[in-house]
C-alpha cells in the first residue's frame, strides 16, 4: 500500500493539530446554533431524520468549499495519511470497483487513486487546482499515473457511457445540486456500470450517536441527502451498507440499468 508519508518536522504536526481543532470548533459552534439541541430532543426513543435543502446560491456555496480546500490542501493531505480511520472508510470502496475504465469524481488528495491506479485505467476530476496538484504529487511518489483534470462534477468533460465505474467518496454532500451531479455521473457511466459512493447519512436504526454525528456534518455545512431515494428515482438497483461512524458513514453500490434511455 502506497501512502507517501514523509516526516518533515514537528511544525507540520502542529499545523495538522491546529486544523483539526479549527474544524472541530467550527462544526461544534454551528451545531450549537441548532434548535434541536435539548435534553428532551435527544432523550426521545428514535431521533428523526432531517435532510438538508439545496443552497439557494449554489455558486457561492461551491466557492466557499473550494476556498477552504485551496487553503488547507497540503494539511488535508497529511490528515488523510496520518489518521487511519479516514483511510479505512475510503478503503471499503476498493473491492467494489470494476474496470477497465474508472472515474473518481472529487478525488481530493488522491489517496484512493494511489490504491487502485495500477489496476485500472484511472481518471479523476476535482474542482480545486491545489488538490489536483497534491494528488499528482502523491501519484508520482507512488510511481503511478492517472488522467487528472480540474473540472466540475456538474459538467463532466467526458462522453456518455465512458466509464465502467464512477467513484465518489465523502464528496456528494459538498455538491450544491445533487440531482444534477448524479445525472452527470450517470451520463458518463456505461449501462451495467457501477457507482461506488461513500458518504454521510443517518444510521438505519436511528441510534442517537450516529444521528448526532450526521447532524454535526449537516450543521457544519454539508448537504445531507436521502441518497437511497435519489438512486430509486433514477431506477438504479443499489445496496446500502453502514461502514463506520456509528452508522453515519454509508457505502452505496449502485448499478446503472442495462436498458438505454437512462440519462
């Protein structure tokens, strides 16, 4: 397994620590503003699922996310490499990738690309040029190649039915227009192709810890959607597995119907 972690001094550890504290403080502060923080609410037998609404200004939403990752791209790369929990979640997608042509939408720092690029014809897009640079460096460190582009998932620069699998990990909650993003992913997927998606949703059993974690992501700015409903609406058969976070981290394997006319 190639991770590409090299020690460059304790100041990097300090930067990572500060980033973690900043991110946690931001999410906790946003969560503290929510009206559902009360003992009565959390003592209920099963907490309800409250999904996000699409942002009114999708362009501004995307710019805010992009600005954050542009600033902390290198530190984010270290976080992925240092903390095994995040990598373990990402690794759950690997057995489900089918080739030969694979697209990863919003590849981030490129960690997952380094785990499968030697097995498939790997392509990747991300909106952020800084993350694209980090991903290229990680691939080069591992002596791997992939076709990387800076592009928007809502307007993919590929022909229809171009890929056997499309991967999306911890990214769909950052797309301002979920239906449009899913339509584009489906467009470039071959009939019988597979969407391999890892993202946040409420736990199946409604447990309080997993639900609280999901609401924490939501309060922090992520768009929590009813992904099973989206897959059903486009006629995909899918599985939904909880792989971590007390049921808040889900792995979806969705198959595009063989018949033509679906996106």
